[in-house]
């Protein structure tokens, strides 16, 4: 039996629509499992529901329905969403979020030491010495000079602020870390450094990641498996290498075609998506992707494809997943992976 850390079952989050509009199903009946020690990535265009999904899992937002079964190392699986106060407090320490914005998420009036130490103070009874020791250790691990700990966040660059955010999230030694666009606000060169840091720490501290990004090239280096979301649904889920080499859903193919790869032949064509992301308050009938799909048939506009196993270990929500020969990218050649 594979060691499942988190089992998300039929998670749905509906936002009330604005005046007279239908409600928005930002996350629509999403199910997947995350294995202990894996990096599970979630990708898709802006607005497809990634942040909503991540926040519902961490109970930062209340899901409309569904379950999130979390299995602690020394215990039985429990639904994190309906856990009572005491068990929620206990489980909450195991799950942390790292956000996108390294500018607004750090309190400007607190020193870096206090920012990083705050979750420890809130959750553990430690002596001053123990607290200092743990803050110093995580600061070193995240590449922050301990001499800077007395300073305030404004003294730091974007990349260093993101290191502070990471140190704060990891200081309590969580088991599951949800990284929501954790590098998206950073320059490409700094992105690579932070991705490397996150990957190193994940191995060192034996954590499990749910890594969220709108950019497939960002997730390539560190993912084990990748789920692709469209309009609140998972449309494809596969081990990273297989997904990049041979996507099974036309939406994945179009996302991959915008991943930068060196192409000396100049033959590679970018598959442009037709049209805009539909309004999630009134998703298209049939396959939600059909208005933008270059392979659509009559059937696609009336019959919604199930997310189903098409090849062993791979899921896709397309009627024609087995027949289409879609273009991937060669693994390990995207612009973001040349990391020193
Ligand atoms: N508080 C909210 N109220 C109403 N709609 C929201 C709210 N937050 C997000 N949405 C809508 O839910 C959808 C998914 O948003 P989000 O989860 O932020 O997507 P992503 O992180 O993939 O960009 C979008 O259509 C967005 O406009
Ligand atoms: S079901 Fe039809 S519209 Fe949807 S992705 Fe497959 S081919 Fe395209
Ligand atoms: Mg988001």
C-alpha cells in the first residue's frame, strides 16, 4: 500500500455570485491523493481555482462540500475539514502555507527574528534560548544571515523576503507545505534559487509539498506528479516526466507549448488557445474546454468527459485521450531548469 498523506475527496467550493449572477464553482468536485514525501503540483491559468483549492485544504477557507483526509505519521486518517477544535489545533501544526507575495505578507513593524519566531511562540512552549536556537537554525537553512535577524523586512530584496516567508512557514517543522505561487513574484534568476532551496529543504526535512503555479516550467524541476486544472476541475493528472513528454489532454498540450525550450530547428509551434477562459459562473456545457479546443467534436459540446484512467497511473478528462497524439516537451530542457 502506498503511503497516502492526504486524500482530497470531492472537494467543492462555491462563491456566492454578485448581484443576480449564478454562484461561482471555483473548485468543482476535485479528488486526488498526495503521497507522503512527494511534491504534488497543481497548475493552470489564473482563475482556474488553484488558490481556492489550496486554501480550502488548509482550512483557511471553508469548503462547500467534500473531505480532506489527513493521515498523521502516528495516527489514523481524520477529516481535516470537520475535525473538532482540539484535533484541528494539533493537525494544524502539520500544515503550512507559503504565499506568493513576499512584499505584503510580512509585518513591516516586526523584526525578521520575531516574524520567523511567531508561529513557534503561538504553538509551542519554548524557553527564550530554545526559541532563538530554532529561529537561528531555520534562518541558516533558508540562507538568511543570522546577523540580519534584528532588521525589519523593508531592508530586504524580494528573494530574501521570500526566504523569510519560507523560514517562517518551516520553523514549526510542518509535514505538509502548500506553496501557492511561491516564486511567481520573483525575477526568473531568483526563482531558480528559491525553487532549489524549496527542493533541498523538502528532502532535508522530509516534507510533502503541494506546489501551486500558473507556470508549468516552474513546476518541472521539483514535481513528482502534476495535476492540471481548468475551470475548477482537474483535467489531467500524471507523473511529471510522462505529462511533459506526452500530454493526454489538449489543454495540457497548449500549456506545454508555452514552456520555453531551446529549439534550434525553429520548427516548434506554439499552440495558441482560442478565446478567453470562460466565466466560471456559467461554464460551457459538455466538456468545459470545448470552446477553446482544436479537437472538439459535436459530442464534446454535449457530453462532459469524466476524469478517468486512460493509461496506467494517468488520468485525463477527454473523450479522445487515447487517440490524440499530442505534443509534449522533452523533459529537462525548459528554461527554468538550468539551475546552478
Ligand atoms: N472571494 C471570492 N469571491 C468570489 N469569487 C472568487 C473569490 N475568490 C476567487 N474567486 C473566483 O474564483 C475563481 C478561482 O479563483 P482562484 O482560486 O484565485 O484561482 P487561481 O488561484 O487559479 O488564480 C475565479 O473565477 C475567481 O474570480
Ligand atoms: S473532450 Fe473534446 S473538447 Fe474536451 S478536451 Fe477532449 S477533444 Fe477537446
Ligand atoms: Mg492563485
